[in-house]
C-alpha cells in the first residue's frame, strides 16, 4: 500500500516563535513584520526599541547619576533586561552581513535606527526622494512615443461587437471608421 506524504516547508522567518529573517533585501517588508513580531512578543520590548534603554538613576546632591549594577532593584533590573531582549531579537533576525554592520551597537534603539538609515536613508534623503518623484510626476507629459499603438473599436465598450464576433461575414462590419480619436 502506497502512502502519500505531504511535504511542508516553511521559509525562514515564517514562524510565530522566530523573528523574521533579514538579509539586506526588501527592508520595508521586513521592518513591518519585525515591528509586529516584537510587539506581539512584549510591547515593553517595542518601547525600548523606540525610546532607548532604561538606565536606573539615583540622586546625588542636585544631580541624577546612573546607579551601579549592584544597586539596582528587581524592577530596575527587569527594565534594563528589556534592552538585552530587544537586541537579542534583532540580532537573531539579521543575516551575517547585516549583523556585521550592527554588531557594534550597544542598544536596540541604536540597531533599529542604524538599520533605518542604512536601508531607507535619513529624513532629508526621504524628503528629497519624495520631492524628485513629485517633480517627475508634475513634469510628466503624454507624447506620441508614450501613447499606446493599440486602436480600440468603439463597439467593444458597448457589447455590440460580441454579437458580431462569431459572424464570419466581413461586410457586416462598418468600413472606413476613423479611430484616431480612440488612440491612447
């Protein structure tokens, strides 16, 4: 008796327990998937990615200074650990080439920001690209070379032609139609 086995293979990063994989290609797609992955894991981790790591502080005189590690309480330790978790998630999602570019970063926010600048550009670059696209759109002119060479029979749009397509009699079709009006 022959058995049929169904082969099921998942692409890398298609799991709810593994972060989406990024190898330097299609950053916008990866970015959206990664945002959702981190938020679904723990929204506090996403806060760390956006806002930066938490640093426990203490007051010394009139100023605030960072606490030493042995001075942290359990809540402060948990909040500091969020940065390590966020960095771990991000590093696990990066391929070797992307990891090499980000490995010197010391916070999840730094990794995220560096990825954005590397693959999307700075806000000035984005504004320049948008400006160039708008200018290109505004300057777009239809020229004879951009027109379609197809000529459309006006009867096609009204369904009249469908009833005549099966008839092989060519004398039933109108002769000498000026179709230049219908050129795109």
